[in-house]
């Protein structure tokens, strides 16, 4: 029905233009000598125009444009004349006759002044819409009255009833339709923005959407734009043209489009700080303008700020229920018996571990429910890990965890603490959301732990065990990439690390954390001041971080005391005793490795850490492979000597007694 209505309007609009062109021809003919009339009997054509206008249920494109741009009756006539030159050959011929030269079939300002009523000189000044908004172009090589006037192609198409985005903006802007579903809190924000826009005139303030949900910000802007009768177009801030003519053209073309579409513009800034050029453009852009960014942005012009973050865990669970097509997405679906308990528990885990946008949840839920008869925990978990897997390749090394609890040899107290840590990660949804702890503020709800102990005592392995148990990836932070000598760069890199990791599916591992989380010292120069600022930033960011982080250090005493209050767990990894070393030795060789007469009790006499034990076992395996036989005690003795030389210590007779 809407398509048919558009077709009917387009035909009526075309008929109206034809009548208007005939009226303009009549005005020109009335000023020509009798023998030069080329288009039939004279008549002012006004009756035909009114008849054609009566066929239009909504205003014609010409009348809409006149209102949108505030054109005077004289400016409207000039625009109509220039359009007629392109669309009506008889009108072009009449212009040649009026100029007295066959090679001048175009409109001029001088011709318009002579044939139209209520002329005014200001019509072609740069302060008026025809030239300020480049609806028309005048040839600069000739005088203003004699210069040919050409209508802009985009304007010509609009008058003909074709309202498509200007091709010069097509490579920069992307239309964004209103979302087919949206998080309820984001919908409420969009409603608030739409109601607020009703109170503003054409020049609305900038609407700044700030937070960690870029998809949600676009959804809010698109829905608010739709409800205020506009189409949203999206522009990345890095795609803004550089200062100069291109930038001027962009600002002018967008001002036109914002009225003709009508449109709203969303400039996506992300975490990018606005440069001088971008700020200047944003200050001068007209029409409804949204800005989206992760951090607050400062502008000179008036703006309103709305926070748009990823939905909180309870809301994420409801979105998952809706995305998977479960019973009415009821908040208490488990109690009502509307869902399988196992799936409900899985959704609790997903909502507590991952922070996804409503758009990502919708797409994932729809894809899984359409491609699987029964959606299981593994399917959901793998999909979420793939979605949330952060882009940290330049700042961190992703480690796929391969160690399990059986590979970890620790005293009972430390093992119990690690199990408790894993349990807290699993039950975050229940404690934080269902039991209400998150209602008192989300700061400090992340789970972080400090692992201390000598090198090789199992700190990194313990992090891998936790990650495997919880179905997470380990991202070991590369300190050489994060720490920078340039002021502010370290904080910037750390912000990227924390912000990206908060999407979930990640255990952040800060190896040798004392390099980052060291004690603040006395300020003796500017370097000390900025070093303390970095530590201060880390204190704040660690407290705000809502994910899982593990810090390891060999030097606990060098850690800033303020960090220890912000850490949920502290686990000391002791130097293994003989019994623990024997257990480590008994598990160090894979089952496929051929061995012969290895004595774990004698090997446990060697006073080294688990990391050293693994190195010795690996070297011994290569020595055995070289000889073509199984791993024997002689290979272990030779490998132990190599490891001792590497760590610069000698082996005592008691440690290797009875090996060979």
C-alpha cells in the first residue's frame, strides 16, 4: 500500500512540475516579441498549476523544498527555471530566444530579474540558500547577471521525486535503520531523546551517547531518529574529510541532506580523542547530530549527554531468553517452570561472564536457535567466546589453556583457595544480581587475585587451570607493549586492555605484575609524578574492572599496598617440598613418552621448582630421542646438569645420589 501511494504521489508530482514549467514558459513568452513565441497560445498557466496541485495529497517536492530551505517566491522561481532547463527542452529554447542567442539555452540571474515578479538582488548572495547551500551554481568566470545558472544534480532529482542520499556522501555515510529489537533500558533512553526533540526547533543540540556499548548507542540514535521522523546516517570520525574545501562541502551537503531526507547524523568516535579538525566540523554541522564514544567528549556548542552501556547481567539474561525464543522472556522463568533448569543455569553463567550488546545477543540467539534443534551450553559458550574474544594481539598474548587440576601440585590450602576463586566466578550472577550486591554499585565486583612465589612454582599454570575450568581464554599482558616512555601512552594502552577484556571470556594475566603495580614513591621530578599517576590510574581501573584478572609476582614486597585491598584473593605458591616434587615428577611425562626405570622418589631429591622439573624432563626426552631409546635416569642426570648450569647453581651429591 505504501509503495502504491509513493507511485501515485510521484506521478502527481511529475504532472505538477510539467504544469509549473508551462507557467514559466508563459511568463517568458509574455516578454518576447510576438513572432518569437515558440510554445503556442499565450496564457499564464496558473489554472493548470492549481489543478495539478489539487491532485497531490501531500505537498510537491518543489513546495517542500521551498519550505525546508526558506526560499522566497523569487528564489523558488529561479530554482524552478533552472530545473526546467534540464527537464523541458522547450523552456531551454525559450531561454535562448530571450537571450537573443541560440547558443545560450540556459538560465541567468539577469533573465530571472526580467521575467519574474518580486525580484530581489539578495537571492544570489552567499547568505541566501540558493548559493549558500549550493542548490545552484553560477559560472564564476562571468558577471553575476550573465553567468549561466546550473541546478545541482541532487536537487534536480529531489524535485523530480527521487529522494536518495547525495552520491558525494554515499562513501562516507551508512544508513542505519531502527533496530527490530533493543534492550529495554536503551529503548527508554531513545524515547526520552525523541520526546526531548519535540521541544526543540530545527537547530537541536548535540546529543552525546557515552558508554561502552557502541552497538547500543547506534540503536538508541536510530530509534530516536525514527520516532522523530528522521533516518539515521552513521559516520566514523576517522572518515571525516580533512580541513579545506572537502570539509566545507561535506558540511554543506549534510545540512541539505538533514532537511531533505530528513536525516540525523551519528558520528562514531569510539575511544578516539577528537582532533582539531573533527572538533571544528562538529561545531558547525547543522541538523540533528548524535555523537557516540566510550569516554566523555567536550564541545563548545550546547549538548546533552546520555549514558548508554551494555545491558547489565539480569537484562542480558532476559535478552538471551528472547533471542533463543524461550517463554515470553519472563524474569522468573525458572521459578515458573517455563525453562529447563540446565539451560537457565547456562544463561546465568553467560550473563555473568560475558558483556554483550543486545544486537550481538539477538544475532547469536537467532542463529543458534535456527541451526540447532536443541541449544546446549557448549554451543552458547563457544559462540560467546568467539564474539567476545578481544582484539588484543598487539598488547597481549593469547594462551589456550591446556592444564587441568591434576597437573597442578600445591598444598591443600592453596588448592582450596583456587577452587573458591573458580566458584566465585561461577556464582557471580546469583550473588551480585539475584541476591542484590550489584544494587549497591558495581565498583569492586570484579574478581582479581595475586599469585606470589618464586619463579617456576606454578603461578602461570594455576591461571591456565582456572581458565580451562571456567571455559576462558588466557591473555598474558605483554608489558613491553603496554608500558611506554611517552606520557599518557601507558594509561591509554591499559585502558584498551581493560575495556576490551570486559566483554568477557577472558582471564587477564599480568605476569611480573610488580613492573606495573609497583609502589608509589616520593616525587622528586616529573618522571616520578607521572609514574605515580600511572599507578593511581591502575588502582582506579582495577577496582572498576568487572572481569577476572590474575597478577603474578616474585616480589610481593614491591607491590603497592593499596592494590592488595582491591584484590579478592592472595595465593602464595611455596617452594615445593620433597613430596610435592615427587608428585610433579610422576606427572611430568605425557603417557605417550617411553620411559625406563625412572625413580620418582630419587628424582624428588633434586631441590628445584616445578618449572625446572618440566625443563629437565623436556631436555631428557630430547636426549633419549637422540639415542633412540626410552627416557632413563642417565638422561635425567645429564638434563639436570644442563638445567643447573642455566640457573647458575651446582648440584650436590645428595640431590643426584643413586640416579645412575
